[in-house]
C-alpha cells in the first residue's frame, strides 16, 4: 500500500510539472553501455542480484547505483521510481528497493527456478520543491536477478533398507506428478517395509550421474543431526554422513509400506506408514446368549446363531465387539463357520485357544462387555464397557438407491435371547450409491462415515459411499461399526 500511495503522490506532483530543467543537462542520446546519464546524474547497473544471498531480516536490496541529478536550486529534492518491464516500484535514493516486491515480481514473470532473469529497467527522477515538480527518465538498462529458491533436481531416488542400500538403483524413483519441478516441488515414493528399522537417504539425479564409483561422494538428503528419528520435519542436503545423515523409520511403526514425501521448495519431509488392509478375516460369537442361542455354527448361520466381531477400520487384524452378556451364560468364539476346530474358550477362568477340553466363556456379572481380539498378537481380551448405550427397535439403511426413505430397508436383529445391538441384512444388491444407518425410522439418530467397506459410523456423519455389488451388511449400534461383506 505504501508504494501505491507514493506513486499516487508523484502523479499529483507531475500534474504541475514546469518543464524547466534548472540548468540540468539534457540526457545523452548515446550513453555508455554500463552507465546511463541523465541531467548531470547517472544510473549504473550493479551486476547479478542473487536474492538467496540476501539476509532474511534485510528488507531492501540494491538494484542500481544512483548519482543524483544536480540542480542550481537546492530546494529541489529528488525522489525515484524504477520501472521494471514498465511496472513501477518505489526506489530509494541509494538505489535499493523492497526485497519481497522484487522477488515476487520476478517469480510472477519467470517462475521460481534459481536462474538469472533479466528485467528491462528505467529510473525516473522526480525533482520537487514541494510546490513544483519536474522529472527526468533514464535510458534503459538491465537488472539481473536470481530468485531465492533452492536448486531442485530433475529427479530423485531412494537408497536404503528397502533396496539393500544398492547405489544407483532407479527402482524407487520419486515422482512429482510431472511438469516443472518448481511448480510441482513435492516428490513422493512408496517403498516396502521389511519388518526391521528402515534406514534410508534420498539423492538427486546429479548424484546418480556420478555412477557407482563416485556415488557415495555425491550429495544426499537426510536428517541434519545423526540419530534423529522424526516422521516429519525439515531436511538438509549435502555430503554423506557429514551434512546429511540417514533417515530412520522404526520397525515398531506398523506398516506394509511407507509413503515418503519431500517438498523440495520448503525443504520439508513427511513419512506415512501404509497398511494394506486386504480382506477382513472374521471371528464369530456363538453360544446360549448369542443370536438365537442355538449354538449353531452352520456356514449360513451369520445373523442368526453366529454374531461376528467387527474389524478395526485401520487394522483388519484387530476385531472388536460390544454387547450385552448375562452372567453364567456360556459362549465361545469360532473362526470358520461350519466347524469347531479353531475356537476360543475358557479353562479355570483363563481364556484359551484351540483347547479341545476348554469350557465356555462366561462373565461374572450381567452387563455390557467389550471383546477385542488382536489376531497378529493372538491375544483376546474381555473387559467391562462403560460407554453410553441406547436400545433401538429398528435400524434401517436409507440411501440414494431408495430415494432416502428413512423407514425403508430394515435390518434384522441378530440377537433374540438377550438385548440386541447387532443388525444384519443379507444378500442385498446395491448400485454405486450412498447411504446411512438410521434408528427407529427417523433421522434423529443416524450414523454415517466416509470409509467403505469397513467403517465406524458417527452421528450425522457423511454419507457412506457404497460400491456396486451384492453384500451381507452387519452393524453394531453401540460402536457404530459396520462391514459390507462382499458376496
């Protein structure tokens, strides 16, 4: 704003220009190449201006040398405007202008690549005594500027645990989505986890071009401090194990793959673990207090005698369930409907797996319990549940496929021998659509979520995106968990 106010003031002054040059000499018509003269003053180029070398706290940078025009009337004082490619900017009497204005203007014209950019420049000297003003315009000269942006390579690569620290290996090449690297400066690669600590570095095409023999003498991207262990932050680029030290993703961060992202413009990184969920592997509750209480384990008993545990949305190896269990009523967990070979039971108050002589699992007192089974750790826990619980007479699945009829497409209650909180609708075919779960034929209580086919619905959450197909749908109204089981 200050610049524009200044220029507006100069415009008002020029409206009273006298054309009287007060004994100033006329501008030379053929000035020297490196010095352009006007009046008895002059403008001189200052060479290449590398904005990367300007300290961060410095507000102005010198763009030309000024020798002020002389006048026999000392009441006249000079002010200056520099025109860069015919665009005006405030210029100080010492030939300096605002760093940010210069940088932003150069980037707007040429982009952010740190290359020498040439601007055609002219300087206007405005002489004023406060009442009358006159101006002199210099001849053209060149201002050369290098934007203050880091050098970004045309390509980057991974070297580390996932490729056996193989030099000059293009297997894991980072991708910026194409186009100019200064327009798209974020480079990303996905590498496999190996089950151990993943140590690695990133290197540029220039280091790749050194070949195997010169590889480790090139520059690398890494941590600034040896031994760091951050999943996001700022990186450095330089000599191997002198300036840039290896990144590390600990093995205890569970992942099948890692997505590694580097913003080469602001010199930051972010590492994201990726878990390939695959298809959930279910376990089922069966017993006298489960479903219809029949202890039936037939393959088609889902939703009648068998009630499933629900896979966690971010880790299908974790199964959860919350429901009502009366004291003294037995139940077990089975893996494969149709046989009893793989099951969880209880012996002497201890949960046991695959013990043919184990008894039924029982809880000590009536109440709501949470069952969690970690299949990776093969660990089953049963604990009291203290969260809020509501009882519903009906759950429906309104959606775009049936014009959002909140009372339509009722699900079936899975439990008939105890208080029910699990619902099922089998063999239902959907087009590509969106839907929600709703309680008691009303929108007052409804569950939605962005995840599919497994998710946790939230009150008034987003519509659930359903892919076309035929499914068995299961839903727990305490946890809000759902699973669309593709047939």
